[in-house]
C-alpha cells in the first residue's frame, strides 16, 4: 500500500500553526516577567562594552565577569534611587517650608504685571482668592510637608530593607541580566541564524535597527536628562531658589520625557514673577528657553537621530506612544518598535525600486562578432 503524503503547503502551514501556538503559549507563561526581562535586556545591551572588558580582565571567564557586572548593576540600581529619596526628603521638605512661609507672609502682585491689560486684573483676582484662603491653605501645606517627609523616609527605609516593593521583579531582572551577560552572545547568534532562515539576509538590517535605536534612545534620554537637570539646577541656584539640588534632580527625572523639564522651570519662573522677583523670574525664563530647552531641542535630536539614523519625529512618537502604552519601559520599547517598522519599510521600498528598475540595454556587438556571424 502506497503512503499518502500531504502536500507541502499543508505541512508548512501546520508547522507554522504549531510554532505560532507554542509562541503564544510561551508569551502567556512569561507575561508576568516580560517587563523585568525587557529591563534586563536593555541594561545588558547598554553595558555590554564594559562586560567585554571584564571578560578580558578575568582571562575569558565569562561566568565571573557576568557575576561582577550583575552585582555592580544591583548596587547602582539600589544606591542611586536611595540617594535621590534621601535628598528629596531633606531638600523637598525645606522647599515646602519656604513656600509655606512665603504664603503666610502674603503674596503681592508686582506693579509691572498688575499694569498689563487683562492679564494683570486676572492675576490680581487669583491672588485675592489665594489670600482669602491663606490660613486654610497654610494648614494644608504644613500637613502636606509633614506627610512628604514621612513618606520619603518610609520609602528610603523600604528601599534599603527589601529593594523596594517590586523586589521579586528586581531579583528576576538581575537573574536574567546574569544569564544574558554569560550566554547572551550565543543566544544572539542562534537567534540571528533562526531569523535569517525565516527572513533571509535582510534580518541583519532589523538587528541593526534594534541595536542602534536602543543605544541612541538610552544615551539620548539619559545624557539629555542629566544635562538638563544640571543646567536647570545652576539656574535655580543663580536666582536664589531654595533647594536647587532637589529641583535640579526633579528636572532631570522629568526631562526623560520629551519637553518634560518645562514642567519644573516654567512654574518656578512664573512664581518668581508673581512674588515680586521680576528680574529673577525673567532671568530664569530666559535661562530655561535658551539653555535648558536648547538641550532638549538640539542635543537630544542630534544624539538620537545621529546614532540611530531614524528621524527624530519618529523617535518622539515612539517615546510618547510607548510611554502611554507600556509605561516607563515604553520609553525604550516604543522607539525600537517604530525603528524596526521603518527598517522593514525601507527594505521593502528598496526591493520594490530594484524590481521596477528598467533592464539595462544590451551592449552593441563588436565588429569582430559581426564578421564572425556573417
């Protein structure tokens, strides 16, 4: 009896269906840990050059190098947030106390602002409403300052004791980082071989898009955020704002989001103007627009677009959309997704252009060939 074999298209379809079901099941199993794994992958990729140096120092012992890098990441990820919380507890409480003292002393609209048509009377009315509720608002701010200090103290102790409320995810991220350091190169080569078998040689363009975009976004966001926080902190110190280190750190954190730094320095400048410090307010406004925003509008686009070869507008949409869709990890995942889509689009466009190009005309026959034919 002759064996009956199903057609090739049916066999390939069943294999693809089975792989799709297994992939979906794997994602369901790993879903609680995807965020931790994604953070680990980003940290490992960014710090990979340092890991390679450690491997050479450990004479090729990748296990010890991976362990050392993982412990270093753990110390950094615990120490930096803990330092920020302690600093915020100290300086943030002082800033609230200063605001409360100023509020109790009374806020008078400066004459230059009061003389501005429409805007002046409206601001004067708002200050009058604020003055009427000054006692009640003062009590509220005092309670808020006390709660602020207690909350930050509790958070600092919590971070020191159990690495925060997400200790399990943190441990999973560190464990994942260790194995990615140790076996990441082999995993990368295997993934590239499998995907090359499915997608052909174009898969290298996709890997390049993921790597370049991840590196560019991480460096662009972190460098621009730190630079904006430092420059803004200098401005706060120069105009005499209390707790400039605290407000500079807050500016740096918000600067991770495009155009986020303005949420700190703009209200600061307006508050100075409203409280009679016109020169300081105007100075901070100019400093924010010409110095702080210059970093956001020029340095960040140059870093991100220059490294990733992706238009900054696409990166901006990826950052904002990813933040809304995936949370904080979306700052990096969103631009990577759009960068891969752009790489696919460019690959298809290049293939279509090559396929539609007119064929080159045949070269005319040489005289010797014509004589031979004759």
